[in-house]
C-alpha cells in the first residue's frame, strides 16, 4: 500500500468527513482531534510528494478506477498543481490549529465546522489536482456549497444574506461552466483536459470562442474576478475569521488555477493572455480603490485580497517565464500573508460587533503579539524587505519591465502605495491612538497564537532566504508553460 | 456565427425536432435567468435557479441523442441481436451520466438556498429581497 | 431588452451543435468495455460508478454537504420531540391520505430498493432508488403529524453508507490496484451478481441518498414549527 498518493488528498478527507459524526458519538473531543490528524498526515504527504515531483521532474499521474485516460478520470500532480495543492493542505493544517479550540460554538456546530473545513479543503484540492473537466466542475461545486454553508455559519442575519448573494452568483457561475463543458463535449466527445488540448483544433471557431468565454466567466466568478466579485467582500466579512483565510488562500486559488489551466493548457488562444491582463488590471484597480474607503477591517482585507488576485492575473498574463514565476510566487505569498492577516484581525476585532477599524484604538498595548503579527503581515503584503512579499513584488516588477511595460510598473508601485495607506491606517489606530476602553481586547489562546507565529516565521524565512522556494517555483513555472509535456504525460502511457 | 436557415418546406422531422427541443431548453434557461434577476421574492428567485438548472440539464441530455439509437443497456434482447450479427446503435451514455451528477448537485444547491431563505425570513420577517439588502459597499 | 439579445445569442450558439449526429468518442469505448470487462449491462451505471466513479464520489459528497449545510444554517436543536409538537403541517391530512400512506409506504420502499439493487441491469440505480424511498417517507411525514424520523438513525446510515463507498474505493488501493478499481469478479452479463463492486457501491449510494433526503425533508418540515413559535416570541422581545 502506497503511503503517499495524490488520491489521498481527496479520499481521506471525504472518508473522515463521512465518519466524523460517528466519531463524535464516541467521544466529543474526537471531533476536534481527528481532523487535525488528517491534516497533519496530508501536510506530511504534501512534503513527500512535492519532493518526489521536484526531484524526478515527472508529474505523478493517478489513474482512477484503473482506466487509462482519456477513458478514465486521472489526477495530475504536476510541479505546478502539486505546488499549489501542497501549500493549500499545509495551510489547512494551520487553519485547523488556529480553530482547534473554537469556543464560540457548542458541540453540534463544532462538528459541522470541521466537516465543512475538511470538505472545502478536499474540494479546492480536487479542483487543482484533477485532469478532467467535468470532475473539476464537481469539485468546484463541492467547494462552493461548503463556502455557502461556512459563510452563513454564525447566527447573525448578515451571514445568511451574504451567503445567499454568494449562492446566487455562484450558481450562475456553475451554469456557465456546465454550458461550456456541454459545448466542448459535443464537439470533441471527451472530457479529459489533455485530450481536449490535443484535439482543440477540431472545434469550429465560433463554438470554441463560446465555450472559452463561458468557462472563463464561470471560473472567473469563483476566482473573484471583476466585475463578478460582488459576493466576495460580504462572504469574507461574514464568515468566521479562519474561514476568511480559507477563502483567500484556498477557494480563490482553486478558481484561479482553473482559469489558468483553461487559458494556457486547454485552449490555445493568444487573446486569452490579453483577456487575463485586462480583467486582472480592472480587478486590481477597482479592488484597491474601494479598499481605501472601507471602515470595517474584514471587508478591507477582502478587497485587498481581490486586488492581489488581480495582480496574480496580470502576472500570468505576461506569458513569459518570469511572469509565471512571479505569479506563482504571488500566489504563495498571498495565501500565507492573507491567512496571517485574517487570523490576527479576527482576534483584534473579536469583541467589536461591527468590526469597525476605529474600534481598534490603542490595541497595540493590550494585544502586543497579535498587533505585531498584523503589522508584520501588512508590511509583508506591501512588499517591505526582508519579508517574503518583497520578493514576489520584485519578481513581478522585473517581469513587467522585461516586457517593457513601464506604465504597468508605475501602476504596481502606486497600488503598493495605496495598500500602504490603508494598512497604515489600521496600524496607526493600533499603536498611536488612545484606547477608548469600550471593547475588551481578546487574547489569542496558545493554539491560535502558535498558528500565527508559524505563519510569520515562514514569511520571514522566505523573505530572508527566498531560495528555499524559488527552486520549486521555477519548476512549477516551467510546468505550466509546458503544454505539450502535460498532454504527453497523460496520454502517452 | 451562421444561424442555419430555416427551410420550412424541406425540413425532415429531425430538424423540426431539433428546433423545438433546443428552443425549449434555452427558453427555460432564459425564463429562469429572468426570475433570478428581476423577481423580488426570495422564493421565486430560488425557483428561477431551479428552472435554469432544469434547462441546462435538458440541453445536455439532448446533446446525447443519436438518431436511431436505443437505450444504452445490454439487455438480453440486445445481446441476442448482437450475437445474431446485427449492429445495434445506441444513444450516447455519457451525457446521461453527467446529467445525473448535475441534477443531484443542483438539488444540493437548491436545498442550501432554501435553508438560507428560511433563515432570512426568520430574521427579517419578509421575503422581499429589497428589504434585505443590508450589506452595501 | 437584454434578455432578448441573450436569447438570440444562446440560440445562435447552440443551434450550431448538430442534433442526433453520432460524435461519440470516449463513449464508444465505454460501450465496448462495459459488457465485456465489467459485466455490467447498464452502460450508464458503468460510467457513473466505475469509469467516472470519482464524479459520483463528489456527488455523494455534495449531498452530504447539503444536509450538513442545512444543519449548520438552520441550527436544529437536539431532537425536538415532534410527538409533543404535532404542528408540522397546518392542515390535518385526510383519512384517505393516511390510509393510503400506510398501505403504499412498503410498496414504495420495495420499488426503490428494487431500482437501486438492479441498477446495473435496468435503468435506474442508487440515486433514483434512494429518491423513491425518500418520497415514501415524505408521504408518511405529510400524512401523519406525529411521525418522526430519528435523526440518529439517519446519521448512522448516512455516515456508514458514505464510508462504505470511500472504503470500497480505498480497498482497491489496499489490494494493490487503483482507487475505485473493480476487484471482485465481473460475473456473467445480466446476472444479478455481476459487475464486481459496482452493485455494492450503488446499494451503498441508494441507502445514503434515501437517508440524506429523508433527513433534509424532516429538517425542513420541523423548522416550520420553530418559525411559527419564534415569530410570536420575537415580536415580544426587541430584535
């Protein structure tokens, strides 16, 4: 029996999620412990698999049910998809660690929380690691439904409204994706991504464009692309704090990955890059602009997150090695830094009912650790050395300059200025404002603090020694550029 | 994009069927979208979503039809025919399998949507979506 | 209006797809392999459970998610004894419905069980059979106000059936093959005991779907009671 197989990323969480209610009947504490064991195992497996893929250079292809693709569904653990899956699952472990002593809910809801957490992780992983288009749709739906339920998790009324808005837009997205898959299937008779990529020329042009647009918009909605990201700020702000981190790092990455796989491997449009660029730019500018006006911290973080996704899309739209490299690095940093920000912000505004920033006066004194970590995250995001955010912005600017897009460099730097402004507003309130004494600060417990400190340590480490990850990222960038290699590893067996 | 010209005189039954069926499913999708976007009652919006799902699934199944084909089941009768050397044409089974999954997923989404409607009603005492637009920019 | 334009665009796009033309590619292979290698007569079942079994696993998860999400969103408290609170529906069902319910219920369950056990031989399968059984329960729930579903039973069946599906898949790995690969003999075509693990999976799916949909229906129906009570108490409190 193989100990490390990408299928475990999905089979084990599903099995555990199905059995968790029964574990709960055995002993209450098992509900909190078992997911932790699962995530720890998956995190360990991520390290093993990533090392394997990086050293051999060959992607791991798992044939489900023993049928060779394109007959069966297959999982593709390439350097690119594998890298994303690896850090998603490691982050899932940190999210579990953070929410281990989730005291805000009683027994029954803790069960649902952990089940949903496992399923949303499995769903995001499934979207990224699968090699079959319809399978991607199914996992996208799993991710989406978990997100709707998690958004509405708390008893307040705004959660239900945010979840409903999310649901409406999300269902529209899945309709588009289904229609796109329909067109592709009727023309090519297959649903395997590599097979579609191989035969894509056999489609008449108008249908090809239609299918591409439908799929692009459908996946783009999940990836929080402009202008269909109206659901995102509400969802981020109403969901529990760690779930905001999950949305930022996992679900948006899944949607983004689907978009990228669509644009660069399945379809061969040159206009796809331009479309990515334009949408990315629009997303970035609108999101960062609106973030300035936000008064509530979680909504501000949500808009900042959307802006980062716009930045990632721009990076990928360059279609050069440097661009892909910067994009992947940005993805990694976005996941790490946003998680840290959401984790710390969640404690900062714990007792403030509306989560306004102005409630944070003077908390720097009462919650030194949390405030410091938030500050660290903020600086990392803006791009100060020696934190990891600096490197990703650096590579992005290099990639842009490489393509002689000087105006884009200006845009990126000015956006960084904007980010500095609104993050500094929070820090100003934390450290330099007089405490009003209205709200009790809430200290994080040991597990949450540990999770946050681990994230901060990683961010610092990558900032000082970026070579820790640049090897992986380089291989991943090569992998996404290599369309022919992808097709070959799947079909030529 | 060339829309096939309708030759009202020379259409055989397959063409006629195609127009009717495709138009029906697309009309379903449009009606559902209309309900989602225009209607103000929460339950009507969820109904609209359900109608859109039906339309899309219907369209999907239609695409699997192969004229002259029979159900893709190797029943004893079909096996006899095959053993006798006759060729049996079958309909495409894959869209049926995909739609099975899609219907169940649509059901799951509808269930969650209705649960949210119940909760919204409990809090706001109304099912009018305009009253519920609390969260703004 | 925008909608008319949208209609035109959709029609123009989809009309380009020919109707009734044979463009099977992968499907041809499925039709070839299904009776020979798997011993399953119903090709759709073979696709759903074996060739694309991973999708079905995802689908089963979606159902599980729906019932979990419902529980998370609606905060059903522990086991409200609906024996003491028989206000599930506003109108008492008539005598005809009650008698018919009692009579038809076992027949409906039998039909559902038949459909999902013979999923690999005749049209139908786990999902279809499970839904039929759930409608039987719905009939009883609507006919009798005092009829209560014990959610602990539902939870057990759900969890065990889901675990069976995933477990059967993992057993394939333990035996050295791939996930969800068929490891039992295929048997002869059109026999009840053919198809390897496919009928087993479909039976598990049938149980799971029946339990889940019944649970969802019961949750939604008993929430109706809470809303009636709570609207009274909340107009007194100050929301």
